């Protein structure tokens, strides 16, 4: 029953709830922690990024295995549930929290004039685009309409890794 009600919620409604919860957490952190809120929110941002990346690295691996399952089989149906839950419960909320808190941290830190942040945001937008592509793939797999081969999914599996490497280098090294 609870699972059915979660499926009925629109992606926009889920995103709005995640944004409200994140904003409430941010305000609470600022009030409770005062100046230390920046560091607490930075920690939450890193946790969200780790969760987002874990999901972005695992989801295409599920797609690779799903390609080998016969449509309508028990294995295929199990992959559909795993993919949907991974996307809705972990990846989507983690991405939203990472973006909201990350933009707040950049604003608070005065980094919007920094070239490294512009490059990082471009890569993060690219990662968000890959996220959107994976979300569409979850829908195609759910409808047994996948046209991407397991080999192609293996290549797609590397894209989040490459983007992550670039983002980490930009944030840590700040080369420009």
C-alpha cells in the first residue's frame, strides 16, 4: 500500500518535498549551529554527492544485467523494482540535495566569480543530464522498450566516473 502511494506521487511533487526538507534542514542548521552551519551543510553536501554517485555508478550496472533478462521474466521484473527504487529513493533525492546545498555553499563562500566553479557547474550539469538519460532508461526498461545493448551500457557506466573525476579535481585543486 505504501509502495503504491509512492508510485502515484509525481516526480515534481517528490522534488518539491525534497527541496522543502533540504531548505528546512538548512535553516535549522543555520539557526542551531550559527557560523558552523556552513561546515555541517558541507558535510551533508558531500554525503549527498557520495549517495548520488553510488547510484549513478550502480544503475547502469543493473541495466547491463537487465539486458540479459527475458522481458516479462521474474528476473526482469526484479531488475525493474531495483532500478525504480534506486532511482526514486536514493539517486533523485541525493541529486536534489547536492544541488540545493551545493549552490548555497557556493553563494556563501563567494565562489561564483571563480573559474573552477564555472567548470565544475558545467560538469555537474553534464552529470545531471546523464542522470536524466538514466531516468528515461528506467522508464524504458519498465515498459520493456530498452534498445540499448549491454555493451553500450558498459560504456555509459564510465561516463559518471569521468565526470566525477573532473569535478573532484576542480574542487580540490581549483586550477583557475
